[in-house]
């Protein structure tokens, strides 16, 4: 029995099969190259940039007295949400300390101090 159309499709199959294989290889290469590692590390970099460089310092050294949002006021710490200090004045307080607040000049690098002073600016509303 000769069904019209079928033999032609059968003849085409090997060629389309090879074409399909090439397509799959190309697609897989595409997925590997931009799907996994390279793209992921890009995203991580973006996330690291998005988080403020002073945030890590703040969470490590300042939270105990000032709290996560600057308003805790433990040990008589001033509310950083309501402070009227400029970034420069904050840097001075953080570096030299004031009353019960400890000086950080021996603990943090100058760039970490300015980063954390900058970070506390976000507590202001
Ligand atoms: C041991 C507790 C303690 C720690 C830790 C601490 N602070 Fe303080 N902070 C205080 C106290 C207490 C004051 C108020 C000082 C005063 O009475 O003059 C203060 C004041 C400040 C002020 C001045 C606010 C104003 O309006 O005058 C800033 C800015 C500040 N702290 C930032 C920081 C940063 C940034 C860190 C982390 C690097 C930090 N503090 C860590 C206790 C602390």
C-alpha cells in the first residue's frame, strides 16, 4: 500500500534528525554558557553591590547597642534614626568614641568607618 506523503517524510527523517541533533547541541551549549556559572556569579556580584558595604560592619559592631534599625538605644546609645549629625560628625564619633560609646579607630579601618557612617544614613526617614 502506497500512502502518499509518508515515504517523503521517511526520506526527510535522517536529515531532520541530524539537524535536530545540531540544534540540541547548540541549545545545550547556550544553556551551559549563560545558564549556570557565569550568570550566577554575575547575580551574586550584583547582590553584593546592592548590599551596602557598611552593612556588614554595622551588623558586626554596632547592633549590640544601636539595634538593627538604629533605634534600640541599649547602654544609653543614641537613636540613630533621629540623629542630627552629618556623616562627617558621625565618622568623628565612631572614630573617637563619645562617653559610653567605644572608639572604633583601633577596630575598624578608616574606610570601614566612613562606610558604616554612610550606612547609618539609611535609618533616617
Ligand atoms: C557599647 C555600645 C555602643 C556600640 C557598640 C556602638 N555605639 Fe554608637 N553610641 C553609643 C552611645 C552610648 C552613644 C551616645 C554617646 C553619648 O552619650 O555622647 C552613641 C552614639 C553614636 C552616634 C552619635 C549619635 C548622635 O546623634 O549624636 C553615632 C553616629 C553612633 N553612635 C554610631 C555607631 C556606629 C556606626 C557603631 C558601630 C561601628 C556604634 N555606634 C557602636 C553606644 C554604642
